[in-house]
C-alpha cells in the first residue's frame, strides 16, 4: 500500500480516467432495457399511421348530426362495421354512418366519431342493433342508428401523425431506455436498437468469519451483508450484477475465485481485506495480479491506497487479466464499503454505460442537529442523514461508526464535512449527496 495520502477527488479522477464506455452492440428490445442508446432514432412512419377512432361508436359526417338532440335525433343508415385492423373500408356518404371500434381506421367520408353512448346503439333494428366485439363484425351490416348529440369535426378521432411525424426524432443518442422508450421503439417498428450494454459487475466479499444469511452462526461469525448490499447497489446503478459467496481468508482461493469470475465481468468489486491487518488477503492475493487471468499482462496491477476520508480510508484500484478488467477493492466495514461504492464504483459503472452524468445529485442543506458535528482534521467525512427537500434541511442518522448498518438503512443521503472543517454547527449549510 502506498504511503501517499490520496484525496477523494484524486482517487475518483484516477478511476474514471482509466474507465472507458463499453463498445456498442445491437440488442433486441427486451434486452435493451436499462441500456444507453448510441444513435439517434428517427420515426420511419407517422404515429399513429392513420386517422383512427378513440371510442366505440359511429363514424359520421358532421353535417348529418348537426343539431341532433334527444328530442330530435339524427337518423342515419348504418352501412357497415369497421373493426380494428380492418383493410377495406366502407365510404360514408350523406345520411350514413359506419359502426366503428376503438383503434379502427376512420373510413372515407367520415369526419368524426360519435360515442355509442350518444346514440340508441342501433336499436332501430337490423344488423346494427347490437355492438359486436372487434373482429366479429359482419360484412354489409345495415340498419339505422339514432344520434342524440352533434359532433365537431375530428371529435373522438386520433389524427394520423398526431403523436410523431415520419422523419421526427424519436429518441436521441444518450437516452436511457426505460419502459416508455422501449414502447416507443416498438410502436415505430424497431425490433432492435444499438446501445451500450449494461455492465456486468461481479461483487465478492472476503472473510473467514462471514456466513451466508439463512445459515446458523457459530462463535465469532457474522452474516455476509456487504456482497448483498453492493450487488443490489450495482443493479440500482444500472448494471447486471453477480454476487459471489464470501471467500475465506486464503490468498490462493481468492486468486482462483477472481480468475474464474473474469469471464463474466466488465468490472470486479471486492470488499474486505484491504487494510493493514495480518489477514488482509486481497492485497496478498493481488500483489502480483498481472498473472491473474493471464501471466504477466503489461499494465495490470492493483494500487492499494490510503484516502483522506472517513469512513473508507483503505482503497484499491487497478486492472487485471488480458482484457484489463477494472477492479475496485473496497474496505470491509459495511458503511465503509457502501459509501465507497457510492463515491467510486457507481460513477465507474455509469461511465461504462456511457452516461454523460455519472454522479449522484448534490444539494446544499441546513444542518438540523442538537449539537455540533465533529470531524477529524484533514479528512472528508461522510455522515448518513435524512434530507427534507421542503425545509431544505438535513438531519444526521446514527453516529459516525463504520459498522452502523442499521443507521445506513434509515438514511437517504450522505452529509459531507470537508477536510478543512473539524466541526459543523447546527444551522450551517452543508453539501448533501442524495441517494434516493
């Protein structure tokens, strides 16, 4: 481990300078969710592609229903039915109407749709007397319908191109594809799209004392929470995450585990074993990391550092294997590992995705506390807190201990105390990193 004390900003800058966005690939729409678009997508066909009805009812000419009322309804001849997906359409002439279903194309001659609730439903007799489901309408339907209200031109009609026109920009490069964006791509006929894939992040924790949740604890053992929390954090950041069960404090076992995981990793994250203890196996296992995955790969290696921050002083960063897969080694205390993830791993994941803004939002807020907060000189402290946007204030949650995971679970932000401050008085403004 280097004796140099790194600042938080310099360590993050070093990480992001070494991370490159993943190469674009073509994916089917269901597989593209959460990915970042790398091309502008234009609309090939207007949406909707034709005028269509927004209601079940009757397609009519405006002049034929002008002045219609309950007392003096307009009586129209029903010339046929138009269902969604209909091809050949009847032409609506003077004094005529076509029964129409929601989503069906507006037939020639018709200018508006009157909802079935504005009519007698064709109760005058003939084939028009009963509304049928779309797809079950008989050809050559006839009869009469009485319309009790007038309709303006375009009433209950979704005009062709009213959503987007052919040639319009549907989605710009850099868009993250969520459900609405996937729906739009499908609506304009795109079956595949070119994106940067979601990064594959492998998370593994180290420690012979760690037991998987659901198993029985023996003397001196604790449950492995870090790998679960960080794998969830990786998914929250947009990655595909793989959690590896805790590895015992054995350097060769850890090296073999990491080597096995390289095949499915765009980024590796370890937690634990990076400080100065006798059993800090991550440093031992990766001391000559150039031969992990591939012997003596130039440029491979992990640099273990001390950072001027609390919690999270010990950190490691570098690359391993033939493909120079980035690896971030985080401390093992639960709060330290999570804070470190938010500060360093999340921005790395977002950079791999090709996002322009990789950082959590930051705001200024007034400190709401009963007493002043103390902070070690020369270290940037990150305290857990709850943020009240309405009041513009932030309240500390729990203490500064790096083991206080219950307090972390109650927090929705991190309160930053700068390296130059050793105390912060109640009411003072502080920087707040929003985690929600």
